[in-house]
């Protein structure tokens, strides 16, 4: 396994894992755009990730040859054994387990250890080298239980019946997880969606995730008319609260669901009234727990706070190596600004 400008390259198997540019052969961990790029020759991924790639990139750009590998199945390419094992990040997300000449490397993509009712749970696989992200690799990042954050949201809905609650989410993963969590918490009213979220929710439903009654946010009735959906929960891509679209809603309480909501200044800067700390990435404790469980003597860190994580690993006798992969963390938990703000907090 080598790091090249095209990303992580498995030399004996002659394929890349999550390459940032089009390559002849790619194994893809999950459907976020910083991992699943268009126009590869051949793509190997879980059936769900392939479906997500076709939906987001278009049928003709999701890999000329698409090969589905379900968790539990194994194939061999040029003597390299390949398996995909659930990563608990979003629907279809998988770790890539590679066995070659008696040694094993596991590329985890993005992952979390918390329960997520919208996808399969992470399974630790003992290995010689574990490749991890480090998005939230600072001790300050300790995600509270997501159920607790959803309870805070529902309490706010109860307190402000005259206002709509608008939650900024990532379209792939966070949106559907939040909907499932709301359903589990007993919220059986319709959940209202910005148009930008409809397609992936429909795909999740098609792939077997039950999301309940979802409806598109209606058009503004007429200019200057009072907003709609008071007392209701509305989901939209982050940033929609700053567009004219938001005028459709009755005095919205602007919420955002992200691991970065731990950082107060960031929530404030984004005009978020009700920050919800809900992350699809491992927090500090989960990263260290995972390092311990996979028992790898060597851990490679793709992106994030690699300095802090490598330092903590060294104290535990594990060799850490920062890979500095470019283009990571761009879609699902954008890293800019926040880590500096979190220092010393
Ligand atoms: Zn991701
Ligand atoms: Zn990512």
C-alpha cells in the first residue's frame, strides 16, 4: 500500500481506495463526495454505495464497470483478498479489508461507533495497519448521545409552537439518521424537507430504511405572506437558512446538526440558535477505543487532527503516521476553522 498523488494505492492488487481523481480501478468506502469521485474505470463498493453513487453522480459517471461486494463476501485480485466490513458512517459505508501475504491492512474511510438506526454498525477487524480519519481527534470532542440532542430539539419544538424548526443537515447520512432518531423518539408528524434532500431520502427508503411521512416544503404562498409550518420540523441542506427559501417558514428557529456544534463560536458565527451535536464521525474516545480494538501496531491517519492522534497513539505504543491526503473532509464535516477554535477549550 502506497500513498500517491491519486490517493491510497494497493500495488499488488493494482487499485486505489477512495482516489480523489478518476483512476482505472477504485474501491470506494462510501458515497460522500470526498471519497466517491466520478468517472473511474471500474468501481468496487457495497451495493448501497453503488446505488448512492449512481444517484449522485449519474448512471454514466458512477464507474464504467460497477462491481457490488456485499459485506461478508470476499474476492481476490492478483493475490490480494478484498472484503468490505460495515463502518457505521452512512448507509452502505464500509471499511476495506485487504489481506496480502499474511498481513492485513484495513482502510476505514469515515466511521463512527455510536448507534445509527440508518446504517449497519462498525465492526472492528484486527489488523497490522489500520487507516483512520481524525476529524474530531482532540480530547475536547466528546459527542453526547444523539438521542439526548434529539430530545433537546423536541423540547424546543414544544416551547416554541409558533415557530418552525429548521435543521441544517448533510444530505447524505445526517439527514436520514436524524429522521430515524426523530421517529424513534416518537415524532410521527410529517417531517418537511427542502427539495435538495428529497432524492437521497427516497433512495434510502428504496434501500429499506423506513423514514415515515416526508413532505416537500410548500412554496411561499405570496410575497409578504406570513411563514408556514409553525410547530413543525423542517430539514434543509446547511446554508439554506441564509437564502430567500427560508422566507417560506414561520419565524424559523435555526438549528444545525454537526459534530462541530461542540464549538460554540462556530455555531454563533453561523447564526445557529439551537446547535445539535450529532456527528457521523468518531469522537476522541471512539478513535482511541477503535485503535485499541483493532490491535494494529501501526495506524495511518488520512486527515484531520493527525498530530493529536499520533501523539496519543505513541503514548500507547502504537506507531502513528500522518498521510495528509488531499481533498478529504470536504463534504460531510468540513474541517476549516473549527479545530483552531477548539484548541484549549
Ligand atoms: Zn463521509
Ligand atoms: Zn470524508
